[in-house]
C-alpha cells in the first residue's frame, strides 16, 4: 500500500465511524455511553498512527480522490488534498487534544440528555478537520469549513431549553455565514479568474497574473475574500464579539472549538494561502493591522471580564490575533508552532476553568488572598479619568455589539420591516398598524 | 403526436387522471387516506421510471423532473398530514391541480400548455376563505396579467410563424423583431407565474389566506419555470441574447430580496416561503448562464429545493396543526417533546442551507460556478443570498425547537409510521444523493 493510499484511507476512518454511529442512532439502537467514546478513541488512534508514520517519512503527498461530483466532459469537482510534515504535526497535536477531550467529556456529560448528540457532533468535527487542514482545493476546504461551522453552532445551542443558548448560536451562525461568503466567493472567483481552485496553483499569483492578465484585479479580490473568510472563525475585528457568546455550550466543546482548534482555523486558512496573500503589500499591511488591533482589543476586554470562560475566550482571541500577525509577517513555521502550543495551553485552562473558585481558595498551588489585577503600564500612564473611561469602554466591549446591532442590523431590519408592511398592505390589504394612531379603545 | 403529447405519455396521463377521479370519488363515499396518496404515488413512480430509463426517445424533455417533484410533494403532504388537511374540497383541489400540472408538463403544443396554465388556476378558486376579497383580487389580477402576456406572446409567434404548434421547433422561427417581443412577453409571464420580484404579491396573498399545502402545491407546480425552459429560454437564446443579463439581474435581485425579507417575517411559515422563493430565483440564474453545467445544476437544484421544502413545509404544517400558527414572539421549545420531529426539521433545514453532504451543496455549487464565470458580481450576490437563507432557516429551527416548552400550549406531536416513512425516504434521498451526487447529476445532464 503506497503512502498516497494510506493518506487517502486515513480520511475515510472518521467518515466510516460517523456513518456507523449515525445508522445506530437513526435505527434507535440502544447504544451504551462507552460506545462512542471507544469508537472515537479508535479513530484517533488510527489517525495518530497514520499521520505519525507519514510525518516521520518527511515527504509531502498530493492526493486526488476519485471523481466525487463529476459529469463527463462538463464539470468536475476534484477532491484534492496535500499532506506536508508540518501540517501532519499540527494534525497530530489536534488528535491528542481530541483524545483528551473525549476522555474528559465522557465523565462531564455522563447521563446528560444530549450525550450522543454531543459525541455525534464531535465525530463530524473529527471528519471535517482533516479536510480543512489538508485541503489543496478551496472547494474541499469549504466542505470541512462549513461542517465545522455547523457543528460549532449546534454545540453552542447544546442546552436546548435555554433561550439564551439559541440566541447565541444564532449570533454565531450569522457571523459564520457572513464570513463564509468570503470563502465561497473566493472559490468562485478562483474558478473565474484562474479556472482552477487548486490552492498550490493559486499560491503562485505572479504566474496567474501572467497567464490571465485580464483577470489580474480578481486575483487581488481573491486574496481579500480569503482574508475576509478567516475573520469570522478567528474572531478578529470587527467580528470578535460572538466568541464570548459562544461560551454557552458545554465546556469540552468550548475548549475544542474556541480555545484550541476552530478559532485557530482562521490563521490556518491564511497560512494555506500565505504566498497569495503576501504577494500584495496592501494585503500584508491589512493582515498585520487587523491582527494587531484585534490583539489590543482582546487584551483590553479580557482585563475587564469577570467570568472564567469569558477571560479565556478573549485570551484565545489575543493569541490568535498574534498568529494572524505572524502570517502577515511571513513566519510560516512560527504560526504552526504557536497554533499547537496555544491549543494545548488553552484546552488545559478551559478544562480547569470550572474549578477556578475551588482552586482559588483551596489549592495551595494557586495564589491566595485578594485578587490583584494591575493595569498594564501603558494604561497607568493615562490620567485616572481616562483610565476609568477606558475601563468602562472595555467592559462594554468597546461597543462592538452595539455597533452591529444599532448601526448595521437594526436600520437594515427596520427598512425591511417597512417593506414587509408595504407588501402586506398591497397583498392582503392589511392596515399599517404600527403607524396608525392608537384609538382610545385600543389604548 | 396528439395535441403535443406522445402516445407513451398519453398512455400514462389519461389513466392517471381517471384513477385520480376514481380515488376522489371513493374517498368521498367510503374514506380511506390511502386513496389520497395513490395518485401522487403513481405519478412519482412513473416519473422515477422515466428518469431512470432515459426515455429521451419519446421526447419527454424535463417533464419527468417536474412531475417527480410535484408528485413527491403531494405524496409527502398526503402521507405526513395524515388526511388532516381541511376540507374535501381542498384535498380534491390539490390532487386535481397535480393532474392538470402533469398534463401541462408533457405537452409540446404551446396552446395546450396555455390551456392547462388556465385550468390549473381553477382549483384555487375553491380554496379562498371568505373575507379575503383583497387577496383574491391580487391573486387573480397577477395571474390574468401573466395569462395575457402568455397569450400575447403566442399571438406574436403565430403572426411571424403561422401554424406554429411545437415548442421543440422553436429554433425554426424566423429572425424578426416580433420574435424578440414574444421572448420578452414569455419571460414576463414566467416571472409573474413564478412569483419573482416584483411580481410576488400573489404568492403572499395565497399562502397567507388559504390552506398552505395547496398553495405550495400550486407554486411548486412551476408552470412558469417549465415555460421558461421549454419556450422562453430557447427563444431568448435565438433572438435576444442581450436580454440575458437583465433576466439574470432579475433572478439575483429576487434571490437577495426574498432572502432579506425572510429575516423580518414574524410568521415562521412566511420565513420558509420566502427562503423557498429565494432558492427558486437562484435556479433562474443557473438556467440563464447558458452553460451545460449551469443548467444541469439548476435542474438538479430544482429537485433538491422541491424535496427539501416539501419536507420543511410538511413538518411545519404538522406543527401548526397541533400548536396553532407559530410566530417569532417566543421560543416554542418543541424539542423536548418531539425530538424526532426536531431532528428531521433540522436536517431539512441543513439541506436547505446547502450543507456539504446534502443534495443542495452539489446543485448550488454548480450554479454558483456557472453564474460567476459569466457575471462575477451576480454570482457574489447569489452567494450572499444563500448565506442569508441559511441564517433565516436556522432562525426558524431556533424558534420552533429551542427554549423551554410550555406543557399546556405545546403538545407532543406523535409521528405515525406513514409520516416517518415519507419524511425518512426524502431525507435519505437528500443525503444519499448529496454524498454520491454524480450518478443523479449524470441522469439530469442527459435532459439538458
């Protein structure tokens, strides 16, 4: 069996497991709690062995899977994937984190009503993550990207009886879908401007512009859309505020998605397109600027949060913002190292977060006494009144939610509501109630 | 050929119509919900066979696809609603409407098509509730305009080519200025019939004032869409290629408009209907790309949208039957008592969002690529519309199934074996052909 075949087969392990698990659940077979745990451990073990073996071989592999969506001579959707030792190492780290989280969740969600739902979504994540990491084609990347987004949103709304969970998951899906437009538009522009969606080819922008000089402007557009797509998952400005809301889900999913892997997919996406992005100086400046401003924002907001998961979420954004800056500075290996190191630290912190109060008072390893959070020295240079104002602004997230709700969403929705009323009046002859004066009886 | 029908098709259509009438008569006299399902089931089976057996030699055109979608819709509505759907008149209207649409799908004679275009409106007369004179006026006003445009176009075609009676021979029409006018009128008729922006008010008037399975059945009848494929599109290609960008602009504008309007609806059924309209508008853009894969994607997506919204609306109707009209005012928390229904609705919604591994993904992907190769800006507009559709559908899921359940107001909705089977088969098809789309795509492509 060649390395190519081994790599291709490894992608099918999680999918095979997912199919089996789905069939059992649909068939309403009584499945023990230990079953998905064992199944996921098996899949993780198989993947660790495969990626470990391939990473040790130290060779890059390109695989094109059989024609999945194909009409002869008319249309083809190639499933192209590329394994590199660096990405393989990142995937190995991811698998170790998943293994830890599977074990943790087994106890954490024991006898919980949504136990199997959680593990099913976890399995979907397992199937989708390698598609994003190893995709050598924007279309394939989009499949994994979208599946991770949907599982993330469903896990935010995991506790279905809580209306807040629904609202927050809706907030998250709105951000995701809005930013996913970038990835889908990028894929479509790649087809239009370069007649390919292969990432390796798109990462040679100079050649592309030479081959298709009439579409030179679109190559810049492609770079911008890819960058835009990364903003949502990476919770960069101006799409940062959803991450605090995403903490509504169970802690293991918060750790996996917003502490470690999903939030890190933004920089991974940028990393995959680094040559394309850095070909344009304006894009490099934009990436560094967004990364730096998001880091500053996350740092200041984090300092004012009083909940453990909120602090960790903004800390994660802070680190991810640095990864984004590193991509902008052209530091390829640093980003991967940073991604892996950050994922391990943050998962540990998330999983310990529920014991924070206990640790604070009981654990001798932790600092005891009155909490002391000194302001950063830069802030201390400011006059006290300004320091207070900055604190209040940071506590309100610098009005980011207010901006989205009152400047973007509400005026837009108000306009649409007016249109809807006009439609109702025209189609049904309904009275324009909101504008009619209130009569005494109605009052 | 008789009246534009092949003998093969007449051999199916006439017995089917008689069987439908017989079933309705027996149902009226003896009852039995199976009788309501049988005609739609037969139509679906024949359509599947026609698609499967490649009956291109009998020149079916795209008829089987339309029949399949509409028959599936009726079949699922019949099975899922478990014969609960209002009065006998409404049930009879639905089934007779299906037969009339079926006759329209298979004819190649434009005048016979126009006849069934009018006849298919008649069952709707029975369904308007009292007190909605305004809605009735809007409904029939729009359809009169559409009919006038269709007849006007046919009159112009007769003027330039006396005796023209075969839609397949549209390529033989003389190249004169009048043909361009005919194309314009036909596109106009299609847009009105298909409720594209800004001619969509009749649809709103319809689904808000009548039993909505009937409305959806009528809409998914898609006579506007089939007229577009059979006559308007070839005529546009022949005489008025310069009108394509405008027609495509109309499609993308509709998609964006309906997707946005879905966000502000307070009735959940209105949200779903608006998303459905946005999806159908996307299909127009796919057809107008004039590429093989764009058209294939549009037809494939046509099946997908039909199946997906059949499922969504059936579930919604079932819920509204038990709970009353559901609005966005509160979270209904139906998940706790109805986990299966919740899962089914969620899966249909994900398919409606074109999630990878569902049928919607393949069709939408092809349409987007085809459109963007022609007009990148229009393509990005469609992508934005698709994104908003996803948000709107997820909002419906949240309002229906999330939150705390009110035990007094929200009863458990038990799904019978029939209902589970109907919804399960459609879901299985959506995921099976989503995971392995090539075979079905290749079948669809043979009809392009």
